């Protein structure tokens, strides 16, 4: 009877060791890192605001040549609040080495932006919404750490070109106070970010955060009350993404 008890204990220890050994085997991740070329998709939350460079005389009231009079009060401030949006994209990844890869992530981005104008009389304050739908074409270099079980961290950086789609035409004879602030149809940005790869049995999930800043001037300089005070507009964007490969 005692012999059978020892035998049972030995079998239990062996089976427990096997189970622990299996638990230490890293998840496969669907083979995403085993091929030089792989594909995936992304879902992103986007937050963006304008960086505003004002003219030296930005406070001056706007003089309308059509009516030959000033049609606004002097400005006291121009600002841009964070505006939310979202994006969906497609990932193409190419492995250069085990720790370095390049990535293309074309995405369709829906993200409104806003400019707020304050005057001495608060009842005359105005917020102009800039509705923006763009197709982004980011090209990134991704530097990865060693894999530790089902996890590896990474940093990335690169360039992005954004192309506006579905922009609205504006009647040139519209009341100047009703006119929209217009942006250029395409612009470039630089971006940097960090994230981590988490390996599951059939896929790899990568939570990631990126920051981007546009190059040059995004503003179309119309002769109207809301574009005239601004010398230059840039765009600052933060994007949090979930990437599946």
C-alpha cells in the first residue's frame, strides 16, 4: 500500500513538472515574427490640436473691404482645444533583423479640429470647427527589445504624409463672419512613439502610443476674420492604437 502511495506521488510530481514546463513555453503569436513579411490591422483613438503662430497685429479688429467697416472687436485670444477622433488602418511589416523592422500603416482618420477666438465681449466669442477626414501614409522604423516570454517592448519613429479627402467648397460671396477656416489638402509630419508586442496563441497584439507634429504651414490664408490673425498653423496629434497581426 505504501509503495502504491509513493508511486502515485512520483506520478503527480512528474505531471506537475510537465504542466509547469508547458506554461513556460512562449505563445506562438500566430507566427507573425517568423516571416519577413506580415500583415495586420489597427484601431486608433486620435487626439489633436493646432499649434498657433499669431501675427504681430493679431489683436486688431478685422476690416471688411466689402462693407468698408470693422466687423469684429479686438481679439483677446486664439486657442485650440484637444479634439477627439478615431482611425482604422492596415499594417504591412517587413523584418530587417530580429530587432529592427520597417512598417507601413495607411489609415483612414476621422478627426475634427477647432479654433477658438475670444473678444473683450464674451458674447462675441467664436469657435470654428475644422472638419477633417484624411488618409495617412506613415512609414516607420521599429526598434524592438529581446522577447521575454510573451512580451517585448519597442520604440519607433518615422515620417507621415496626410491627404485630406471630402473637403467642402466655400462660396466666396458668403458673409465673412460665416466663413470656415481652411487647411491645405496635404501635409507632412514627423512622428515618434513606443509600444509593446504581446503574444497570444493565434495573433500578436501591440498597444502603441505615437506623437506627431506637422511640417510647415497648414493654413490657407484667406482674407477673412478667422484666418487673417494667424501667421502659421501646425498640427499636434497623439494617437493610441491597438494593432493586431
